C-alpha cells in the first residue's frame, strides 16, 4: 500500500512542478529542475515521510493531520528539488552548484578548470587550422565576407580534420568534467541537507495546474 502511495505522490509532485507558477519561479525553471530530479532520492524521502503510516485511513485524517502530512511531503520534494538544482547548475557551468552549497574552493577549482579547458580547446583548434585561415593571412575584421567565404571553401575536410578533432575531443572532456562537477555538487547538497545547513519549511498553497484550473500544490524556497 505504501509503495502505491509513494508512486502516486511522485506523479503528483512531478505534475505540480511542471505546471506550477509563482512570483519568484517561472515555468521554465520548473521544467529545468524536473529534468534533473532524482526520482530515487524523492522516493526515499517520501517513504521516510510515510514510514509507519501504512495503517492510517486517509478518510479518517483530520484537516490538521492532512496538512501536516502534506507539509512533510512538500519538504521531501524541496529536498529532492534542491539536490536536482545543484546538479543542474554544475552541469550547465562547473562550479555553480558548489558555490550554491557554500563550497567556494571546489567551485573555483571546477570553474577554473572549465575555463582553462575551453580556452585551450579554442586555441588548439585555431592553431591547427590551415595557415590560409589564420589571422596572419586572413583578416576576419577587415576582409569582406566573400573573401573569407572563398578561403574557407578552398579547404577540404582533411585540411580541417585536425582542428575538428580538437573540438570534438575537447567537447568530450568538457562533458566528463561537467558530469563530475554535477555529481560532486549533488553530493554536497545532500550532505548540507543531512547536516542541517540547508533547511526547508512546509509550503502549502493553491496553484495553477493548467490554464483555467486550480489545484493543491507544494511550493519550495531555497
């Protein structure tokens, strides 16, 4: 019974997050957060809330008991959403999730590595271009578009292959870095929540679930 209720709650809070709106959070942010939501973490949080509730009869809950239960569910959702946001930020730009979780040292390290890596990729790709396409022979600021286009069209795929290889290889390395950074940020968020450095309050309010409709939802602040 508890498993079914947990599954229902996951569907409910997912739908609420996808369509909810508030003065401080746009629907676009809700969509981005849900893309990174850790369903397993959310399920664990919800199961912890519902532990020992298997024998409760929903129809016999008082308004106060129902409010308390929904408040606990909203906190479980907020925890999962906080971890998801930390993960998403550090994937978009390594270090952001670390800064969000007050780890400036790790944040600066990940951000510096990402910037240095990006700079190295661009420089490597540029210097591996054929000589005819480099600035000493082709002035991209003063030459006409026709001249620049003609020079690029003269090159074969093989001529551009070294430069393209650096871009492709560098892109893979950056993707790995973003994955490492996002996982690190998620673990930081989980640790901060466990240690009580990040706390949440029950948030219950009416929200728009779809145009022209209203429903009960859970807000989140962090």
